[in-house]
């Protein structure tokens, strides 16, 4: 009788521990550079490779991004896209008549966004994934 009680207690403890692990979820953070310079103001998107789940995005600011564990990331393989609409230094007409605004162009090559070859495998807990992109 005592052995059955201990076994049940151990089983409950293991289930609780497994539940805590799942509750922690999946978090991702890291650095994103383009040509050794930090991506100043961009976006990083994690798209599940295996289907199911949803894509999750984060802002890249001064080369850093962070996706918290409660943001719907799941463990598994992802395709990763990075975009950065960088100012060109030119002024162009804005939507407001008579006003000018900074011209912006996509700085990240298509092989890292619309045709991305970047991948990441995420596990439960904290994942650090850095992406060093080249400009060509």
C-alpha cells in the first residue's frame, strides 16, 4: 500500500514538472546584423516550417530582438525572415500635400526576407539565435 502511494506521488510530481516545463513556453532573443552593422529598426519573423502554429514577429531595435515565452512560439524548426526599411538620405513628397518625408528602401536582401533561406530550431525555454547577414 505504501509503495502504491509513493508511486502515485512520484507520478504526480513528474506530471507537475512536465506541466511547468510546458508553461515556460518558448522564448527567443538575439542579435541581427547586416554587413557587421546592427539592424537599427527592423522586423524579424519566425514562420513554422512544419505547418501548424502561427508566425510570430518582433521588432529589431539597435540589432537586438526578443520574443517572450507567451508569444505563441512552439518548439520546432522555423523559417526566419528579416526586414529593415532604412532611410536613403533623400527626401520625397509625403502623403500630406506640400510636405516631404525621408525616403526608405529595404536594406536586407531578398534571400533573408521574401525568399529567406534563414532557419532556426527552437526548444522549450530561452533560445538565443543570432543572425549575421551579408549585404550581397
